[in-house]
């Protein structure tokens, strides 16, 4: 693989996505990040953050990244079906660079192993979870269970411990669920995914594994990445 630059647009208070991308990325890839102001995961702040997309995408484009991701799960789905596609269109028009959103990456990742019934664990409040459920169901999935930690402070989301993530999965896993989705690009999860898949016997997908996989596919990189779950072995 030739050297490529991966571009991330993240909420300003996100302390996890860059770190996890740098853990997972192929050796030939580098990660370059722009930030859009957001401190709380609340509908009003998410909508305000979206107003700055073009400005920050244009800045990030100066680094000559080959693909750009809007790295916020809730921020790319709260307005329902088509919200993610609108964001992609805005980024590509402003920056003239291929773009993805985390929300669309998650849909593609859940479809890769042909999942239809999913369990969802989030750090969010109930109002955000309602919107997430709606988006996933609008895209054809059955959400058998969704639970959140009730956190709005995005820095606090980034401080969650491994034992908390494990308990989250325990609470949402059901016999009916074919796979588990860990939502939020600021929730630290990727170092647990392989062990969670082994323990629960089903695919476990996070916002960050889904986003990285989709970005790499957009630039034609289809090789497996070891250690971060079965998603990186699906076509």
C-alpha cells in the first residue's frame, strides 16, 4: 500500500478517535485531524457543530488528505434518513475530497456480515438514543435493545474505563441480537473488541472500526487489519 493521508473531522472535545485510528491504521497511513467545537452531546450542540462543516473541511483539505470522515456518530444521524448523505455532499463540495460519515460507515459495517437484528450500547442520553434507534431502523435494522450511560459531557465519555464498556455489552446483549454495535467515536472500545467477540460469540462493531474500514475501502485498501475484530476480515 502506498502512503495515504486519512482526514478526520471530529468534535473538539473528542479525545479517543485519533488515538484509536493510530492504533488500528495500516503502517502506510497517517491520520490528520480537524476539530469542530462541541462540548456536550446534545441535539442543540450537534446541530450547531454541523454549521461549521464546510469551513473545517476546507482547512483539513489543505493537508491533502485522500479521504475525509465526519467522525461523529450522533452528529451524522440526528436528522434521520439521508442526514449522513447530506453531510458527505457538503464536505465533498467544499473540499473536493471523497468523504464518509460515521453513521453511513456503521450502516455499511452492520450490513457486511449480513446482520439484521442488533443490540446497541451507547454513552448517550435517552433522547439521542431515540434518534439513533430511528436512524438504524430507517436503514432496515431491527434494534432489539439499546441502552446508554446518560452522559452528555463529551470529555467524560472519553474517560470511560474498560470495565464500563464490558458491562454495557453485558446489559444490551440478547439471544435475539445477531451483533453488537458500540456507538460513539469518543467511547474507548477498540482494544476490547476482539475479546468481546470471543466472549459473546458474535460480531462487535464500534463507531471507530466502522469508520476506518469505510475510509480505507473508499481509497481501495481491502486488506485485513489484525486485532480489532471480525469486521476487518469481511468484504
